[in-house]
């Protein structure tokens, strides 16, 4: 699941070598980075679970920082992507038989 509040993380399984992606919410990820709590990844191929190494954590911290900076540059998120001028007609005939 990837949404506006999620941050996908990729890491290579130390047991089988497959790359795995896990997604944390930005707030959870920020808290884990701030407190030193483990950022864990699980391989669905071999069931190995591991924590990101210091070098990977640093890369994640830099990526999260860039995401936050981009969000600040773009300003507040809009509630709707639909233009206020592009309104659907109300009432009337909506296709079908005429």
C-alpha cells in the first residue's frame, strides 16, 4: 500500500538476496528514526526478518527529509483534484434511451 502518508523502503534480504519493499507511515518512520527503534523488513520468500543497517537507516532518513521538503515546497494538499469549473451536470438525461 502506498498512499500520500506512506514511505516505501527497499532492502535486500541477507539470507536469500531478494529485494523486499515494506511501507511505513511517514510519522511512524520518523518516530523510529528519531528514537532508534528498529525498522524491520520481512522476506516473503524465505521468511527471514531483519532490521535495516545504519547505512540503510541513513538513506531512509535522507529520503524522508526530501519528501518532507517537497511537501513544504508544494504547500498544503488540496482536498480535491477535480477543478471547480469541471462540474458534472445536474439532473437531465444521463444516457440510455432517448
